[in-house]
């Protein structure tokens, strides 16, 4: 049997000192991994060295890594001498690298890849200076490979993509091209939450909303009491809701309630200035009293769909705003609003109360409320006309009225009728233009050449060959000959450009990236979009200049796109809303808490970059990025308001690092129960860069005991009695055991919550809002202790944090691998390890995240295709 | 202005005779609604509001029978013309009808005290409910005193029927009476 093993092993190509290596395997490995025992399903005696086979190559990499890390041979077996292990792994590593390089050198490392849909949207937005243009929603979702949607393996183009690109290009050009001599008139509309068409009026009839004047109940519209107000239609006709009074809101948004400012529905997409005045109060059966503190209101952009009636339209949060006690506070923001979008509102920090079914309704209610005095929406705001998008496409050519009878041979340009598709209902008015207005060119082909020569390099993010330019000019010439006007002919060329491979794909023709390709790689890494003019012009092959530009990009607000996109995938923040926590077990959960969780993780990563903090901060930190909602959730006092800020943590507080952030803890739970396996696997994979093998299909998964009579730990103990499961779970479970101290929404716990009739102990309210009803009880105790491979024991999460933080090189390496994978669009291969080691050496074991980013960008791995 | 133009205007003014019509008004549910109608009437064109009788829910309008919309118009067209303008100026909270044929002394007055009648909108809501009932000739509803009064044609409806409609609309009646008060003056 051993002779067979030796025979196969000696077939490993390029392996030096084969005899020594073979002896190592024979002496230390074959005993458990031969044809008879096959521990871990590995029979080394039958394992060929067929490196061209990806599965076989991966097997050998795993063998290398297990021996290299000291995990194998197992501690109970006789240990090989360190020099012996080093020599063996070095030899195996060399042979693996040689084999992989031979294979990879024949191809490019990063395959041809198109823009992701996020990249596509950002690129179009930046190109046309239309920062809120919504295109992503039109495009099919991207797949992922090796944890990222930027991976070339997943970025193919189908006929569906092509059809959607045409649609997206048309929408972008509809908005980009000016079709009127003057900008649509900017209007300032004064709004009330009671305005017709929204639910504010309806809710005021039944006491979930009250009308306030001078911080008292408005005598002209008394709070609903035992009897709700009669006949909403009568109130509307008599103009009861057309009032300057403030609107006090008690009820939070839910499945049947949405607060929309229906007084302004956007007709013309563009920038709008939004101002509002907010304050909070304590309501006591008709009296307005000082509030319990600063509350948080949510402002959102609502995308009206279909006929715009009812609620539950898609929306996205702009931000959360302070509503201080009895102090009307104005907030102003500039927002891009698309066609048929309007402003939404919510009393985010309030508990989900409902007065409509309460005896005496608002007059029987005592509790917190948030008041909205008014909202002004002003726009569209144009600082120049025609807009920059139009200037990019048509330069300074004049816009003139197109008189059809004067051009009988020319087709009238098509026009998007914003007024016709507007879902009316607001106070804002349409400002239609009379006649057809279009760009005039006295010398169309010369103008086409000039305009396209300027546009195409920007759009394609690289120099454009004469032949390519000519192809686009030919499109214009062809359309003109076919009877199109200049604008339509140019539009056809622009649309073709926006749907062309030159626009849709990353241009990385050479192995060592040329200047423009490097500029693109850098900007798509840190801005998730095309480079700006300064980056394109900079000599990025000069290391100093590259460093300066990297710093500039990181400082720019657009780098937030990197933070969001990278964390969305590395730490799976995109999955934050994948499940809703059980309402009985976790009644304190709210969308505001969820958004705060995400904001914390993003702000924390930004802080790591900004202050260049080292990789131990991934798991352990002396500070956290919190707002009041999260601080309360974590049991930390003294944080007021919805804005995220740096908070120094008390000694021994386990919060701070990603490991114990509520977002991560929610993402790794299913909404009802936690599993040490899922959380442990997440830590191994995402934070330590050691993804565990998938479970064998023959073993049933551990189902949580919802009755609460056994803990998940006790169930896992049985599972681990199975030898097939034990070896992997010994690695996977320990971090998960320590994280059992946190529930599915990231709250710290000593005992599990249960909702089984007749069992459990009464639960203390803790930091849960007094207006939230509690029906759960406390069940079995949490045991967060355990042992990691290597005789490392831990009693709780703090011990676990210390153990993990003691491995800064592992954490840094894992982060580096993820950043490299994200920024280059390819998985870090085995043969990249020497280059990765150079990056890590340059960063240093205590080097910061910002230093790491620089080291990556300066590396050959980043600068080659 | 040239003398000829002034002469023409004076002539027209002198020859244009103002006609008057009286209509029943819906929407006069509280005394202060009289002011609301008067204010809104400033927007009327080619006609004007001359007088409002709140007690009888009637209004007298004057119009220029040579003016556009009124010239050679039949009575129902004149009503439609003025009613459209009134509706438009008041968000349809006032409407006009031909006065009823039934003599005032044939009407029966019924009164309800309503719970939760505490704002203008609620008053209007309760009034609209009652006034829409077949046989209710006119009504008032006031959040100042919480009372709803209806003048009904006894041949067509009665207090119980009105109460039933109110109940269906979730309007809670605290007290109902058939108390007769002095006849309103014409």
C-alpha cells in the first residue's frame, strides 16, 4: 500500500527532494490517510499530483496549508521536526506555484469583465453629473464568485443584459439632453404631512396623528377621542387639512401605514432642496409636555409605482434627523429626485403604538411623539442651463425651436413627456415647454467629430482610436442621411457608445496595466466608478504620485461607495434585511435599529481607514461608532441623537470590532435562533480567511430546538460525537460558542429568550422601550466557553477576542486577500502568495488598514491584469 | 379713455338690467358658513351674491341677462351657470338647487345631540350625511353646540329613519328630540 503511495507522490512535477518529502508523508500522514482509514475522506496513497485538475490542485493546497499551519499532523501524534516540516512545505509550495504559474501565464489573470451594475450606475452618474439617477434597478442582478460580484468569473453579458443596457442608456440620455430653451421653473412648495393623498390625514382622523398649533392641540382640529373624526372626505372638501399647523405623529410606519408628503411629486428629475422642521414631545391625553429626550425622524425618498395610490412603495432612507424636545429644529439637505418620487417620513425612534383601537384614542394616550412643522421642497435646481450632461453631449451648440414645416425632410425628434407620465396629486405644477426645441448644428459632421472626440475617451475611460471614432461618426452620418435631425443622429451614436463593449467592459488590454487602465482599476476600487480628469492625467506608475492620488481618492466623498460596496460583500452587509427577527422574541427590533447597525459597521471601517488602525481592530477595539439607538441597544449611556459618532468604550466592553457588531451578529443569525456553526464559519471565512469545507451531504444539519429545552450547544455536542463532523467542528464552532453571548439582533445575553407557554422566567425590561410589550421569557443559560485548536481555552467573548487579536497577521492577511479579490476582480491564487506576503511585509504586522490599502495598490498584483 | 368709449359703457350699463333669482343652498350648516359663502362669492363672474338667509338656507343672486352664459338662458341653465361657479369657488362645499315646493309650515324639525362633533370637518360630515337623505329639506350641524337639526318632509322620512342613517355612519346620537321652535322668518 505504501509503495503505491510513494509511486504516486513521486509523480508530483517539479518537486525537489522528492525522497525526503515522500518520507515525510509516509512517516506522518499515511497512517491515517491511506486507503483503509481515509480520515477526512483523504487517501494519500491514491491521490495523484494532477495539478491541471483544479480539484486535485485545491486538495494539494489544502494539504500544504494544514501541514504549514501545524494543524497536521494532529497534536496527539508524534510531531515532525520543524525544519523537516518547513522543508517539506516549501518544496510542496514551490511545486504548486510552478505548476499554477505555468498555467496562468498562458492566460490573463483577470479575465475580461464587464462593469457590475453598481459600477455601471456610478459611471453613468459621474459621466453626466446626475448623482441620483436610478439605473441599477433596470439591470439584472449580478452573480458572485469567491465572495464578490466584481469577480470576472461572474461578469458575463447575456441578451437580457444587452436589452437592459439599451433601456438604461435611453433613460440616461432622456435626462441628459436638454429639450427646452430654459430650465423648468424652480418651485418652492410648502408641505404638510396632512396634505391630500397621504395617510397623515387619515391617521389624524383616528388619533395616531394629532394636529398641533403653538405646541398645543389645535382647537380647530381636536385630537380624536372616544369618537374618531367623521368623514375624511368632508374634512378634505372643507379644507381641514390645508393648515399651517404642525403634525404630531405617534405611530411608526408599518405594513399598513406610510407617511408621504404627497404635496410634491417630482415631475422633472434633478436636484431638489428639502428643508423641514422637527421636534419631539411627550403627549399626555391632550397635553404637550417636554419629551423624554431627542427622538429620531427618518426622511426617505419614495418611488411611486403604478397609480401612486396607497402605501408600501419602494423607498430609500436619506438619513435620520434629530427631533429635540419642544425645540423646532430645521434640517436642510439637497436630494436628487427622479420622476414621480416624493419625500417620505417616519417617527423612527418611537415604539410601534397604535391609537386607533385604543379607548379614547389620542385623548387616552400618554407617550412620545415627533412633530413635523412643515417641509419645503424646492427645485429642480439648475446652476447652469443647459445642464452639464447636455454640455458634455452637445458642447455650446445653440438650442432652438424646431419648426417642422421649415425642415420637411427631417424627422421631428422624439420627446419624453414628463408631464404626461406624472402621477399628479401634488401642489407643484408642470412647466411644459411650447414647441419642439433641439440642438442646432450648421455643420453636423464636423460638430459630430468634435463632440464625439471629446465624449468617447471619457465614456470609454481610455484613448480612442481614429477608427473607433470614425465608426461613431458614421453612425451619425447614416442617421442624418436617413432623415434624423442632428440631436437624434447624435443620440443614436451616444446610445451605441453606452451599450458598446468599450463602455461596458473594463479595458485592461496589457498584462502590466497601462496608465489609463491603472487609473480605472484604482478608481473602480476606491470610487466604484470611472476616474476623474485628474486621475487620468496623473502618472500613476510613479509610486509617489500613485500614493498621493490614492490618498485623494480615499478623502473624497465618493470613497463611501467603496466602503459600502466592499462591506456589503466582504461582511455580507447586503444581507442585513434577509430576515426579520421574530416579533415576539425580539420586539425591540426596528428598521431604525437595523439601519443603525449598518451605519456602525460602515463608520467603523471608515475609522479604521481614516486613523490607519491595525487589523486587531477587526475583532477587538476600545471604541465603537454609535448613535443613541445602538448605544442603548448595547447598554452604553450618554449617546444622544441619531448621528453616528466615535464613542470610547468602558473597560472590558466586548463591543467595537466587527466581530461583536450588531450588523454582523444579525447577518449570521436566522431571525429566531443563533447557531455557533454559522457564526463560527463566518469568522473563519470572512475574518480569518480560512473558509471551512462545506458539510458532507450525508450528515443531517442541526435543527435548533425551538422549545428551548436543549441549547444549540448541547445539540452540537451530539453532532460532534460523529467522527466525520468532529474534526471540522473543532475549528468552526469555538468562535461561534463565544458569540452565543449575543442574540439574533446583536443584543448581549446570559440566557436564551423563549416564547413557550408555561416555561421560562420573567424577563427584565432592560433597555427595551417602555412602550414595547414583552411576551418572551428567559430560558436556558448561555455557555460561551470553549476550546480552540491548540489548547487555547476561553471563558467568554472577551477571551475569544483576545485569542483572535493575538493573530494580527492572520487577520491582516484575510483582509488583504479580500481587498485584493475585490479590487482586481479575481481570486487570490496560490501562486500569488509570495506577492501577498510582500504586501503584508510592507504593511507590517501592526500596520494599519490604510497602509495595507496603499501596499495593495502599489503591488504588482494590483497593477497587472 | 376716449369719450366715445365712455359713452358706450354708460349706455350698456344703463341698459343692462340685473335679474335676481333665489335658490336653496346646501352647505350652510353653521352660521359662520354664511361668511364663507359671501367671501367665496367674490370670485363669481357676471353674477353676484345679493343676500343669504341662513335660517331658510336660501341665497339670492343677481345676474346680468346680457352677459355671457346668461343671455337668453332658460331658468335651469341660469341655475347651472351660477351653481357651477359657486361649486368651483368653494371646493364643492356649497351647491345650489331650486327652492323646494313644500310650504315651510309642512316641515317637521327634528334635532339630535351628537357625540364627537368637535370640529368644522365633523360638522360638515354629519350635515352632509343628513342632508343627503331623501325627505330632508335642509339641516344644520354645529360643533359649537354639538347639535344636528334637520327639517324633514314627514311624508318622506322620519326621525327614526334619519337616526338609522346616522348610526350606520358611526355617528353616535346622545339625544334626539322633535322640539319645535319658532318658525324661521322668510
